């Protein structure tokens, strides 16, 4: 039941990705509203993904493979730095978010390819848990690597939205 709820949330986030990507490409006005709350969204989504990751590992006993660890490093790093400042105000945070997310996304794409198109290539099997083990498989395609890919892609799009629509800084005068 837990995995089904998380899978439904993942599909909802994938729909959000499509809407946000189209909005960014077409310079739609609603993207400014999303950008205004991009820091809060990033914080909540990544805090949630960290918690879900820990529940899967320690609650259900799903041992992450090496590729999952690399994705988790990116997710945990973005989740931590997201609490340091605002995406709209900090170019450094946007850059860090995009770089870490792209690195994790590259691993997630590779992990999804070997998961969805099995060739028998087990990158992780010799050093730990197999990356071919499917602990979660909902709706015919939602797996843990797909969840990771989804959350990392959201981080990139939120950073892009925050860059395109920076928050106006209000300067108070001492008059």
C-alpha cells in the first residue's frame, strides 16, 4: 500500500514536470507563481524523498545498490543545501542544485535503462545488492530508480523557473 501511494505521488510529480516544462518553454505566466514557491517546493519534495528513501531502507529492509547510493548522494545533498537559502535569491544554490541533480539524473537514467530494458548487465551485483532487484514495481514502470529520476528532474526545472523569475528584493530605507 505504501509503495502504491508513493507511485501515485510519483505520477503526479511527473505530470507536474510536463506542465512546468511546457510552461517554461512557452513562457507561460503561471510559471512565475510556481517560481515564487520554488524554494518551498524544493525543500518539501526533497525532505519527502529523503524520508521515503530511509523508510524503504530501514523500514522495509530494501538495501540500495551502488547506483541507488549515487542517486541518494545527489538527493541528500540537494535536500540539505535547499535549506540554506532561497533559489530565487542565490545563483550559487541554483548552480549547485542543477549540477548535483544532473549528476544524479545521469546515474538515474542509466539505472532506469538497465532496469526497464534488462540485458543481464548487473553493474552492482559483484559489490553488493543487485541493481536489477526490483523492490517496487507499480503501474508497469514506477520503480525506485524512476522515483529518483523524477525528483531530480523536478529540482532542475524548479531551479530553471527560479532563475527565469527571480524574486524581487525589497530594500527598506532607514528614512
